[in-house]
């Protein structure tokens, strides 16, 4: 029994190490076991080069050729229009109507508290933008000049604000209308195509997100906050699929290799996801669209939805509406925006446990208003739910301690007859009414809960910047003063002392060494997770006292 418990602790420890390593790989950092060099950063193009070079981001449909001839583009000087609401500040370029910068006013940058989180932007090592336009002819696209219709640029006390951009090219007029609403991270995007030529046209509309393939700089396995960027696609038929820029590069380097994602659907969305945040283009209605992943230029990739607008007769016009969500991965918000969008909140392979776990924690948080105390109350609830099983397990362990001399005698008696030894052991367990695995069950059940909670804390933007008390100002980050890891070591040491001591002295030393090893590991874990384990250990101490003094019979106590 002691060997099994020690073995479980070893497995648990290895699981923690592998779990952390998995998250690092999942977040774009190198594995501690199989490190890979970080991709070299591509040289950042200047703003004008970015606009012109990225025209190749969307290839033409099979039936038409995309032509964006510079000579026929309306001559409009690049101008940045800034729209400010209560939750976002957005910069839109009159060249192409490209959203080139989006700042989240309610979220502080994790590295600089004086700055806010910025999604779309271009810098020396990052290119991230939202682009739209027409293909299938000499039509306005994301490198065409647009003229802004005069109007409000600050939402203020209003509930809605519209920005209208217009561009006419070779007799085809494209009007983009961006709609911003109070308290909303969704930007409405309406495209209206007017055919002023004497012939019918068959344009296609693309909704495109571009991002560089440079991996975030990594300081190593224990460098703190992790970051990653990845394209993603969702359809009702194939559900959610997270891609990688590296896989896009590998596929395009080969000949006639089809994409490993859905290429057409009449539903769903395309997105670029990152830690805690997401940007997604969502066409409205059951409109048929192509889904494409391409390489725009060196180290710049795109994911897009391409919608055939049909034939537009001379003098006629056609409209298409869509939405662009750029904001936090809050489950309550994502579920309302679009089907499947909440799946960007990645719980790895533990969603079946993590989702209901987070749902329960949200209910608790509504009453307490503090995520730290929510974790404390949640831990108490888990401990109470497992108490009957824990009590049974400790009773079994106490009995095992009492019958250890009998087990030793049987091993000596049948040392050369393993089959008879096994039969004798089973008979002893039956006679003494002992479950040999009883003491392991509480730990086995806690493992998936612990692992799921790890992913809840890592993936939930609700925990980002969430304080508990005093020195804990962000439950998603490690304890800056190492107080919780030290409390964990102390509580774990006391818990170990209260448990029946292993008969094997080597195992006993291992059990004493475990608190120190775990406390060192927990220095690098989210403080919310360590808080869970500290509270769990404190409750275990109280539980063990109750079990030893109230539940375990006196003759079985040690």
C-alpha cells in the first residue's frame, strides 16, 4: 500500500512537470525536454510597404482573377481615423479601411501597468491587422484609397457610432460601414457594392486577419507569463480547429497539398487567438463562404473568409454584413457573439471537467466578487464532497498499518510461491475488510481536478489581473513573494506527519522530501493554483485530525 501511494506521488509530480511543459509548448515556448530554436524575426516593413505588399493575401476565386492595379486606385493620402468607445480605441487607415490598431481600454498590459492591452498593431516584431476588400476584378480592396464620411469619432454618451468609408475604382464603388456600440467588443462591418459600370460584375468579398509567424520571445520554461498566437477556424460540421503558422508554411512549401482545415461552409468564423484574447471575423447569416489560409509575404500569414456576392447588374448594388469580435476570452461574452466562439478558451483535453468547474466557480464569484475567495470556497466544497471517500481511504490505510506484520509473515512464508502469496493476500484483505486501493482513491480523484483547475487558471481571462488579498494582485501569475509556496511546504509537511508513516524508511524519506520539491515547483505556478493547494492542505490537516480521533477505531490508530 505504501509503495502504491509513493508511486502515485511520483506520477503526480511527473504530471505536474509534464503539464507545465505542455503548456509552454502550447503557448509557443520551447520544451524543457526537446527545446527548439525560436523562429527568427522577420524584418518589419514600413507602413506603406505593408499596405502594398499584403495585397496578395487573398488569392482569386477559381472563376476570376484578383487584380489590384495601383494605377487605377483612387489617389487618397493615408490618414488614421481613431474611434474611441468606452471599451476600445481603434485606429483605421483610409488606405484600405484596414484596422491597424485596437486597444482594449479595460485591460492593462501585463508587462507595463501604464499601458493597455493592444491587439491589432504593427511594430518591429509584430504585424497584426484586420483587412477587407473585393476580388474578382479591378475592384476596391485593402490597398485602395478610401474617403471618410464626416461624423463623430468618439462614442461619448451615445449608444452607437458609425464610421463610413467610401472608395470607387473603375466604376465600382465599395462602401464600408463600421458600427461601434457602447460596452461592446463587437464591431459591425457592412460592405455595400454599387455597380456604376455598363456591364454586370461578379465580385467576391474577403474578410481577412493577417499575423506574423514570429514566435514570442521566450525566457525559458519558468519565465512567467506566456504568450502565443495562432489562427483558428470553426464550422458546425468540423467544429473548432486550432492551426499554426508553421503548419501553413509547411503546407504551402509542398505541391498540391490541401489545407488540413475546412475550406468551405455556410456558417462559422475565422480567428486569430492569443493568450486571454481573440479576434474573429463572423459573417452574418447562412452565407456560403470559402475558408483560406495563405502566406501574404515573408513571415506574414492570413486566414480569411471569402464570400461570393453573386452577379451585380449595372446600376444595382449588393450588401453583406459581418461582425469583427476583438476582445477578451470571457465565456459569457463569447457564447453570445457566435456559436463555438467560446471554444477559443482552450482547456486542452480537460474541457469536460474544466468547463463545469469554471461554471461552478462563476456562480460562487457572483456572490463573493473576488476570485481568490472563490477558489477558497470552491476548494472547501471539493473537500466536503470528497470527505466520505477520504475517511474510508484513511480507515483502510490505518487497517493496512495494523495488518502489516501479517502481510510480512505471508511474504516470508510464500516468498518462492508468488501465486499462493497473491491468494493469501487477497484472503487477508477479505478477512480484515480492507480495500488495498482505498487510501489511493482520494489522491486519484484529486488529480484530474487539480489538472483541470490548472488549465482554468491559465486560460481564463477572468483570472487575469484578479487580486486576492494583500500581495496577491494577479491570480494568473506566480506569487511574487513566494509566501504561498512556503505555506504549501509547511502545510504539506504537517499533512505528511499526520498520515500513517510508511514502513519502508526510504519511502518515509521520500514523503518528507515531497513538500520541498513541490514548493519549489509552485514558485513558478499561478498563485491561484497554489492557493487551491494550500487551502486543500489546511483542510486536509483538519480532516486528518477528525478522522484520526473520531472515525478510525482506537485499535487501528498509530
